[in-house]
C-alpha cells in the first residue's frame, strides 16, 4: 500500500485544514490560555467539528458516524498539530470512540456513540497513574461489591478529564500491578459519588486532570468488554491513541519546520540572509529528511491499524518513537534558528516546543516505545 493519502483522504485533509487554520490558529490557544478559560477549548468550534462529521469519524454509520478509519483520524490530528488547536478530538473522537466501538455492548453503543458523533458527549480514557506511561502497572482497585464493583485509586494526566461527561477507567480487578491479566475497563459517570476531579495546568496550555476515585460504585452494566480481560481491549485503544498523537506530532514538526525555513529566508546577519549559511542549510536538510521518514512510518502504522488491527504493535511503537524524536528535534531547531526571539512568549514558536514535550510523554515517550519494540522483536 502506497504511503500517501488517497483522493478522499486528501479532501478530508483540505477540509480540516481550512476549518482549523481559519477558526483555531495559534492565537486561539493563546487567548484561551491568557483568559484562563475554564473549559480550555471552544465548545462552539467543537459543535462545528461535529457538524462537519469530524467528531464521528471512527463511529460506525449505524450510530450516526462516518465509519472511517485510523488514517482519516490521523489526517485530522495532523492538522490539529499544525495550529495546536485545543479540542476533545483525541479524547472523544479517537480514544472513546475506539473503546466504545470495539468493546461496548449493543446497549452501551446505542447510549453513547450517537451522542458522541453529534458532539453532544465528551468522553475520555483514564489509564495512567504516575509520572510515566505504564498501563501494565495499573494499581487502581476494582473490588466486587453486590452486582457491581467499588473503585478505589487515582488517575493522572487524564486528557480533557475535567470537562468529560463519561470516563473510561482502567482498573485492576484481579492480579497484581505489572501482570498483563486482571484489568477491567469501566464506564464511570464523573458526577458519581466519590469521584473528585482536579484540573491540572499543563505547560502547553491544553487540558488534563487528576481524578481520585474513593469507593465509587459501578454496576455490572458499566463494564466495558470482559471482566479481568480488559488488557487486550486497552492495548488496542492505546495503539489508536498513540498513532493519533504521532500524527499530531508530525503536524507540529512540519509547521515548526515551515515557519523556521520562512524565517531563515528573511533574517539577515552580517549582511547576508542566515538561510545562506551552509551550517543552517545542512541542519534544515537533515530535519526535512527526518520528518519525511517519520511521516511514512506514521501513515504505515495508521494503515496497519485499519487493515490488521491486532498486528499493529510494532508499527505503532516505531511511529510513536520516531514522531517523538522528530518533533523534539524540529522544535529545538526552530527555537535555535529563531535565535533570541524564539525564546520569548510573544513569539508563537515556543508554543510548538511545549506541545511537543507533552505529546512526547502522552501514551509513552520515545524510550518507552523503543523498549517496547525491542521486546516485541525478542531482544
């Protein structure tokens, strides 16, 4: 399969780019940050996203969605990365849509997916518990109680957690932290008794939350997938999320690179355009090559998710690891080539560095996925 977009995917990209660049440039994020907006994104713009079908990209047509694939979701994520648009697309349209579509019962799909596709429901995945992404080490307890469970523990770095209408929570119903089996996914109402949500300020001015669960009661109907065997479902959801974040980092890297090239073609030093200096030309050429290789790795991972979902682990690890290192290189080179102005808050390039840093950590950094790839290959 060619590592390029087909005609329909290119049209989707153009549509998303037109809307996002017009309605959510970097100035949009800056305004939300400076005004300390309580929501952290524009609900009006999210409604427009839903009207254009973006919120339901991964939702089956039977539930009002487009029934498209991960490549299409990646296309939208890449455009989001170009302007750093804050939105619940990742948490809701990617993570939650995948979780409900692949693990939900007929009743759960009917209740949630239609609302999700219409932009009426914001949902998110709550998995990480520490400073680093370690899903296998989930320690949050799910203890049987009556016809359901009681949840006790805490989750960190929950994307859009403070504005979500539905939480998809990974908890340990059997076994010990570190064991692959014994995980169960639960659908939890954030307004349920015992749920405490604290919005956490991230360096990139995007949304996240810390959530504490204190004897939160859920019924058996709240179980997503199978009890004690949620590890496989969770791994698939995370793979889609990782590929989506890798796509966002491609957008970040390309935009940072484009802005930097434009700058070195205009900035003069010692009577010459700095873009004429061979050292900067070499660095720019190296970065361009790195971005192109990463773009190929990311689209390949997305394609495998669409054609062989259960065989995508290695490709996802490569894509997320490469995207993390490439985006980091791109924003570092951007700040350096912009010189002193690149370090100022008034100049937009710093926003790309901050978002790249958060995306690097989200669902596993480069080192995490390099190790994961080594394990998959038997090293």
